[in-house]
């Protein structure tokens, strides 16, 4: 089924406002995961999130009378997206067993480059210009500045974790390109999300059993609220908004904004967990902001209506 773009060539104010909310929310999610990890093992935590969000998105679709089981030719595409989604989170959580979180951020945020390359190759009308490549590199430089203490020669164990996070970034980017380039871009964003949540719920719970994680070892009000935040706001509402954006705007322009997510994570970590906020963070914000502006810069000549 050939892809037909029904979206816009550039991000408008509404899209950028939504993206800022999403990045801030995903940055706060890093804090929520840290809090919940004191009582719930990582893979189970991700599985619970997928199960809860699957139920909520399914209810949302029923209330809207949005068809779930209609035959629209997207079953295998949706299943593939679900396996990519599940694989991404498995690699993230397992990789964090071998490397530290700040190193993980650097490798995970290779994803916008994967999206940019995939969009350039597989999505009509999303060809990159040199200025946009420079913008992506500038934004990535900002991430390295923010987490520069972690950029050092890895140990053998860290190399394993780094490789897992880099592969997770490839899967994240591949999921975005798969959705944008195929028939999933032409169906309800809720159904696209439901595919990923449903498949990942099964895969993650099987993985939880296979890795023999301890499961739920402690439950407090704060841990419960952290799980609720992840289920309702992150996996249900923000992911639904993200997939809506993917169907309406260029994938690589959206991906460039995700560089803000780890910086928001550092900010919220400083505010809520009393972690250090340094001058490096301010420099990183400037670099990332500059990079995003370059990626989303319109073509200077009037004849070039597409990037």
C-alpha cells in the first residue's frame, strides 16, 4: 500500500507547543521511572505500563466508536511496529544493567539521525538539506555537552550496554519511519498506538518471566503515582499525541525536538531529586535550541516548498 502524505511540510506553532509538552513530559518520566524502580523491577514496570495503557486506549477507541478489528491491511505493519516498540524498551532496560544512565542518553539519542536517514530514503518529500544535517549535529553536540562527564572510553561491560542502547535508538527511529512510510500513517493514531501497546505488553511480560526479575518488592503512594503517571499520561496521552503528529508533520522535524527530552530530564532531576544542574546544561540548551531551529528552517527560495 503506497504511502500518501496528508500532512504539512513544516511545523506550525501548535505542533511545536505540543512537542514541548511531550518532551517535558518524557523528561519527567525519567524521574518517575527512577522513583518506581525502588519498588518495581524495570521490565515489569514497562510491562505494567503497556498493559494499563492498552486498556485505556482500547476504552478510548470504543467510546469514540473508532473501529479496532476492522480489516484495513495494517495488521502485519502494526505487529511489526509493536515488536520494534517492545524491543526498544527491552534493550533500554537491559542496557541500563551494564552502563550508566547518562551514557545511555547519548546513545539513545542517536535516534533522530536514524529517523532523518530513514525519512530521506523512504518517505517522499522529506529529503534533508545540508543545513538540516548541521542542525541535527548541533543538537546532538548539545546532548554530549550536557552529559560530557560520561563520554569516556567504556569498560567491556559498559560497551555491551552502550551497544544495546544504540540498537534501541535504531529501533526507535525505525518505528517512526515504519509508521510514517507505510499504511499506519493513514489510519487512526489510536489504533497505531494500540498495536504497539498490545504487542509490547505481551513481549515485555514474557521477558519479565524469562529474566526472572523480582517483580513488585515494595509499593508506596509515590511509587503508585509514578506508575499511574506513566500509564495514563505518558503511554496513553502523550504517545497518542506523538503518533498524531507523525501522521501530520515531517518525521525528521519532529525527531529533532526529542533532543530536548534528556535536558528536561536533567532539569526535573535537579528540581525533584536534588541532582546537580550545571552551566553545561545551559550551554547544551543553547546548542539543542540552535539545532532545532536549523532543522526546522524553511527553504530560502520560494520555489522550494518541501525540505
